[in-house]
């Protein structure tokens, strides 16, 4: 399954929301059967490498970074700060495209 909880990039306590989300996700991962694997689609975190425990977890297939409303330059910069996350920047990558 793909799990996609999104934290609003404008939330005044975004970093605290992300920390709490991480704790909840790790607890739920530990309850999965050994053969179960998940993909996470998460907004880029305020604190670099916050989601590293998910990236390294044996029940995680991938942690995909959502641009979450950041522009392309900011999204790419934040992605580079988060080892093991891969991009899924639909909004950010279409920025500036014309038909």
C-alpha cells in the first residue's frame, strides 16, 4: 500500500506535526507482518533527514517526497537534504511549463 499523510507546509507547528507523524508511522510499521511492505508519500520535512528511520525500516519500500506546495527550487533543495527520499513533485515539476 501507499500511505500519503500530508502535513501543510504553512502549519505554524509543522516540525512538531512531522515528529508526531513519524512516531505514529513507526509504531504502525512495527505492527505489520514481516512480509508486508509500504510506500510512504510525505511532505518534505522541516528538519533534514527526519524521515530517515522510515527510509531505513525493513518494512518500507520507498519514501517519496511530495513538494507540498514548495516551488521547484525549494523542493529540490529540500530533497537534497533528505537522504534516501525520492521525488514526486507533480506541482513543482510542472511549474513554468506551457502548452
